[in-house]
């Protein structure tokens, strides 16, 4: 399966908002029998710096439980740099556009 998360223009200001995103994604993924390929739109996404570690932890938990591959994209070079800092691990793939992110998943399908 494939899951598209649209965080475009999203503003994360509190721990509650981080937890809420984690809950919603878990509710979608928990009934599924297989892991999902995830595409995340981070265009215009903003998060308070103090919450970056909490966001990364929440995403890591979802990744461990539910995700097969994750492909993230943002048109902003600064945001792509930030995403590489927040998600330094090997399973992170960061692209400039949604088309590139989708193409990556298509080539990685076995």
C-alpha cells in the first residue's frame, strides 16, 4: 500500500500537535496488514525548533511500526536541508518535487 501525507503549509507549534499527527497516522496504518510506502509533502511546512527532536521521535516510531519506505519532498532547499538534519538515517529519501518522490517509490517497488 501507499500513504500520502500532505503537510503542506502546516505549522507545528506544540507537543500536542506533534502527538495529534502521530495519532492520526497510527489510526490510518494500524488496521493494515502490510507496511506502507509513504510520500510526505513538506512544502511550506514549519515546526518550532524546540519540537524537531519530538517530531523526529514520533516519525521514527511510526516508521518502525508501519512504514516500508519513506519519500519526502519540499520545493524549499532550506527545508530539504532541515529534513536531512531531522531524519539523518538511511531510509530517508528527500526530493524537490512530488513527482520525484513518487518516481523513487515506483523504481523501488519489488
